[in-house]
C-alpha cells in the first residue's frame, strides 16, 4: 500500500492542515480544499474560522471535491504502478 504521507505528491494533493495526501477532499466555505477528516476535526474543536486565513466562515457545510478525488486517485494508482515497476528489478 502507498503511504499517505508523501514528499513526491503535488502540493495541491496534500491537506493544508495535516500535509497528508487527501483521501476525501472537500471544499470549505473559504473556497479551499481540505481532507474531510481534518477540517471536521478543526470544526469539532469549536473553530468557525478558516484554518488558512483566520477569517470567519459563513457556514461549515462541506462539499465533496469529486474532481480532486479522481485526480488524486489516478495519481496514487500511477505511483503504485511506478513503485511496483521499480521493485520488479531489471
């Protein structure tokens, strides 16, 4: 299995709070994409502000970022193929 922490993943694929590869990306009211578990944890701490800007959010509804999820999934599959190929040897 591919580790979720990645130094090779494009920065946009990483949650801006945890810096982990997102598995369930959602769009927040601030317009930024976060991993659902991370932003929900932020809200569960009593925060109603953007973790990136500090501005108060109009709401805490989260919208699935389907395109980002597909892009990350495709990238993960390609990384897994590449890693398998490297470990197969000559």
